[in-house]
C-alpha cells in the first residue's frame, strides 16, 4: 500500500513538473523609450492595469507571463524561455542596441509569436522591419470617443468571442501609415463618422470608409497579431476586451 502511494505521489509530482515545463511562457514588454529627437514621449497610464490583465488572462489560458520594460531582456539566451513577446502599450524606442534588435529578429525568425497592443505601433517608427512585423506605423488619432467597430472576420480566436457583427466601443481611433498588403483584417471602423477638427477632417474624408483596427499575419516564420484598442486602463477589466486579447495571444502562439 505504502509502495503504491509513494509511486502514485511520484507520478503526480512528475506529471506536474512536466506540465509546468510544457506551459508556454510570454514576455510582456512595456518599454516607452525616447522619441527620434531624444525627447520623452507620451506614456499611457494603463501600463499597470494592462500587465495585470495580461497575466490574469494568460493564467486562464495556461500561459505564464513575465513583464519587463528593460531592453536588456532581448538576448538570444533569455528569449529562448518565451513563445510569444507582447508589446503592451510600448512607444517610441524599444531597443538600445543593434544586438537587442538582432536577438528580437532571431526570435521572430525562429517562429516566436508576436502581439502588439494599442500604442505598440508607435514603437520603433523608423525601423521598416518592425512596422512590417506589427502591421503598421502609428500616424495619428482623433480625440477619444465612442464609435462602432465592424467585426469583419469572425473565424479568428480574437473575434469569435465577440457577439454579432458590430461592437460598440470607446477608444482612440488609430490611423496608420506604411501598412503591408498581406494583413488579415479582423476589425474595422469608419473614421469619417468621428468628431474631428476641421484640419484633420479634410485628411480623414479622403480615406477609405473602412479602416483596419485589428489584424494579424504571418511574417518571416512567426505569427503577428495587433489590436489598436486599449487606451484607457478601465478597458482591461472589460470581459469582451480581455477575450479579444487572449484570442490574439493564443493565435500568435499557434493554438
């Protein structure tokens, strides 16, 4: 009896250790570096709330999450621990050295997943490789306001959780430049319906009626997912938004 109990206990311990070893791990990266002219850029006050939410939804999805804002984490050896890197409301310079950028590129080219949230498209604006990975470079946004999101692809884990074909939301409506052509667009909105000043209205009126707000694509061996949503810290307690984020992370992981 004692031998059976000891054997059963050992099996449970080994099973638990094996499950931990197989659990995917993600890196939440929140670096808000200096702008191209060496100035301090805008930093969202949602960082703490978004990191907490990502760690919670990661736990729900069986994904362990570490968080960092120091680019020193980008080394070949350290990135081997991770299956996905999440640029969470990062902005401006993300890296300090070419070696850090090279380690990140190697991670992507080895099949590591990538997720960008909200202001992440403002990171590394002068690096063409990065905007091709994330799917665009931030250009501008009208004032925060309510608008209707169109769910144009319901077959993706980040959108299958959303009811109906539209989503009433309040956020900064991000407008991009330099977007690659291979994006699988998931969410869109009509910027022409927004309240904007006269100067910006002229520019927006010349845009298409449907502007991408969330998308994904495969890039150099990796899966990349991005959502422009997520300005206010309160959004990270919203159940639908959390499901949207988890679905994007799971897709980037290949689940």
